[in-house]
């Protein structure tokens, strides 16, 4: 589903990535690790279709609307409630049976009781859980997750583990993390950026 050949990225004179090769088959799970500043986020943004490589070739064999992207920023509206956020994203993605899907995800990620609260009142961990709901809402074929465990407490991390366990093999994953041991069991491909 993802093929990268000698991919590089420049920001002005600053080189962020050089010579990256990556193959992630449909149903694969690519684990991307490396220190801060190694280009993990840049690579994930390119695979999600949000940036272009400066050099090399990158092919992602899925349409943009079939990609679920979790960034460092949760990409939810703080002035809306959780329910309003997911309803809005559900409309944008034309999710069938939107209300049922929204309810199921809020329940699964422990946010049902707080569904009518504005996201601005949420803790960072609750906001991360909502961002995960947003990413999964439209049932994407490719999940691009940049540090998905950020700000999650033990219960939230366990909920994410359960979701990954349920979906791995059925969906394609590209995941960057500073805690590779947490998802090592899912990995079919590993890329270490220096």
C-alpha cells in the first residue's frame, strides 16, 4: 500500500529526510522510530498526503478519504463538544449510520459520559482519546498515527492497545512512537530514522 524509494525532504536548506526506502503491504504494520528531529512526522505527513517529497518517489495506494491521520495536534474543535466534533467529521466523510458509529467510538474510548462537554474543558488525555475517535470514525483503510500514546493514561493506552489488536492485519498501519515495545508485536515492517 505504501512504497517509498529514496525519499527525501528539504525545508529550505535544511534536510529533514534522506534516502528513505519503505514498503508497507496492504494489511501491514510499519513501525517508525528515531530521535526527535529525525523526520518521523515529516514522513508520516507525506504518507498521509499532507506534504510532498523533495526527492525520490512515494506511492500510497489509497485515496485520501480512506486515510485516518493522527497528528501531534488532535485536530478537533475546542469550542465544540465531543459529540458535535464527531458529528461534523462524520458528515464531512459521509459516514453511514453516523450516530451509531459516533456513539460506539465515544463509548469504546471512555468519553460517553463527557460527550456533551466542550472539548476545551477536556484534559489532554481526553482530547487524545477524542482524536483517536476522529481518526477511526470513517473506518479508514490506512491509519497513519504519529505518537498515538501521547498524553494517554494507563487506561487510555490499554484502550488503544485493544483497538490496534482488533484492527491489525485488517487495516494498514504506519505508526511512529518513542515507545516501540508497546506496538512491537504488531510490526511487520520497521524503519529506524537517524
